[in-house]
């Protein structure tokens, strides 16, 4: 069964390789979706796939790559977009 989550990551999350490493983690876990920087300084992630894999990506996003400093992670269940692969959006 495919689940989907929208993650909104707050803190020092832009300019630290967050999108790049999110793509690597998502691909490693077999999660589909996308990641993008938002104008308000947050990073938004749409993740879909097996429950366990999406949960693992969510856990990873709660701290992100080494240079990030995540202060808050908002998690919302959403509808799968039937993505194939994981991409970085502008």
C-alpha cells in the first residue's frame, strides 16, 4: 500500500545540501516524490511509497544532512501523486 506525506522542514535547511541529500536518501529507501526550497526559507518534501520507507525518510528529515539545523518538522498526510523516482524541484 502506498502512503504519501508532505514534510515542511524549518530551520537552517537551505544552502546546506538538504535537497541534494534528500534525493540520495529517498532513492536509497525507494521513496518517490520531490523536494524543493520555498521562499520562506523552509524545505518542502513530497514523499510517497511503502509506509516503512516513508517513515524512514521522515525520520531522516527531522535532522537532515550534517550542516543542517532542523528546528521543526511539520508532517501532513496527503494523496499520492503517483510519482516515479525522486526529483529536486526549483
